[in-house]
């Protein structure tokens, strides 16, 4: 099987080693040195150039290096007969759990306040509520959101989750759909967004949603920048309705140097690092997909193009 690799962010050499350790006869070709396009069977990609995946007439599957496939699906020249397999891997999940725990604990224990007090050399303290009194809500109860919700619940936060369809997650109060959203938001003091970016979820973190959160709530967005209406967040922070935000993803990445998020005192910006795929961990799943392509077996973690995730 010949695999075409494209990514400006992922380490091609580590991927080559990790994959060929497990599948020595894999023909691993890094874009643009892909040779004869007719020979390529599988593409392993993150943000390939628009139209690129049309160049391979014998492509049988597109394997995404990312969990989120919104950018890929925005390419209207993407061949529509090909299955898209999204990234599901413990390294990605573990990284996300760590990041969200850190961000939620930082809001819960008011570290943004203590960071400011430190800079001003002020000995100023307030006692936070116990974790058991701080209600956290996770939007999206999929591979990442489900695990994040479980980890937060294990830290004794009362956790609720919100999904499209009904779900059961042990230790997590589950809401779903438009009707469930109102009750979910009304009880959520720290909101974590782990939704896929789709037509239904674009701009969902907006003024109306913020107004439904209790006063003083904090927001953690680790999903996609397109979920958040930037100006609405700034207005909700400036009015005092929201107390803080941790943002890892942005409409434009890298976040432009003059974007107001960089200098807003209640916002922490990180450069899309909440989680990343470790090749040595994720190679097994990719090899399994290649094996299934070769054997003509059904693929796992295939994106439903209709729902966009
Ligand atoms: P999954 O596809 O496993 O889960 C998606 C969840 O969102 C499901 O619970 C789904 O509901 C829910 N959902 C989808 N649409 C709606 C809707 N309209 N209303 C309510 N709930 C909805 O995704 P993952 O957990 O693997 O990943 C989530 C996202 O995290 C990715 O799409 C990506 O954008 C982002 N991400 C960010 C990273 C970073 O470093 N910042 C790293 C990795 C991922 P249901 O269960 O009913 O289908
Ligand atoms: C992903 C990401 O979707 O890293 O995997 O954002």
C-alpha cells in the first residue's frame, strides 16, 4: 500500500518510523515527493491544499491526522465517494484531559486572580468553593468530551454534559438537543466546549448563550475558533457577566498579533496545543486502517459527512 503524507504541523520522519515499524512494507511518501499519483492508495493528512486529494485517482480512504475534520470538509473539491477516518487515539485524549483539567482548575482556584496579585505584589486572598460546589459543563460528549467529563467528575466537580442525541456517561448529568441546552447552561459555572465545528455548532458560543450562564461563569474553548463569536465574548467579560476565558483555538491561526484576545486581562490564550497526536501512539490505529483498506474491510471512526463529524 502506498500512503501519501501531508502536514505542515506533524513530524513526517517520526510518522514514517512509527508506521513502518509496524508495517514494514508500507510505501510512505511525503508530499510533494509522492511519485506517480496513480499509485497512492491512502492519504494521511492535516490541512492539505484545497483540491490536492482530487489528484489521486486510486485513493481508497482519507485518514485525518486530526480529530476535527471541519477544515477538510470545507474543501468542496474533496472527492465525495471516499471514506474519511478521523483521528481517535489515547495520546490525543490524554492530552486533552490534562489541558482541560488544568484550565478548569485554574478558573476554579482563581489562579488568574493570583497571577494578577503576584504581578502587583499584593497579598490578597479569597477562599474558593470546594470542587463539589463548582458546577462544570462539557459541550460535546464524544471521544474527548466524554473522557474529559469523566476526569472532571473524578475530581469531585458536579459535571454535566451536552450532546446532540441522548447519552449516558457514568457520574455525569447528561443533557441533549436544543431543549436540554437551556437547563445545561443554567447550572454551568465553568463551560468547556468540545464540540465538532459543524453547520449546527458554528457561532454557538455567542451573546445569547453567555447570557444563559450564571453570572461569574468562565469559558474554556478547546474545540474550534468558529464556535466562538469573539466580540460577544469580550462584551460578556467586560460587562462582568463572565469572569474569564481560556482559549486554545481561534478563527484565524496563528492568532493575529493585534487581536484583542492577546491583551485582554481575563483571557488566557494558548496556541492550539490543548492536545496533539503522538505518532508512536497513533500509528497502530493508522496501520489498522491501512490493513482494512487492503483487506476491503469496513473502516473504523469514519466521519458522517451528513452531520459533519
Ligand atoms: P466526537 O465526534 O467524538 O464527539 C462529538 C460530540 O459532540 C458528540 O457527543 C456529539 O453528540 C456532540 N455534538 C455534535 N454536534 C452537536 C450538536 N449540534 N449539538 C450538541 N452536541 C453535538 O469528537 P471528539 O470528542 O473526538 O472531538 C471534538 C472536537 O475537539 C474535534 O472536532 C476538534 O474540533 C476538537 N479538538 C481540538 C483539539 C485541540 O488541540 N484544541 C485536539 C483534538 C480535537 P452525539 O454524541 O449525540 O453524536
Ligand atoms: C484536532 C486538533 O482536531 O488537533 O485533532 O485540533
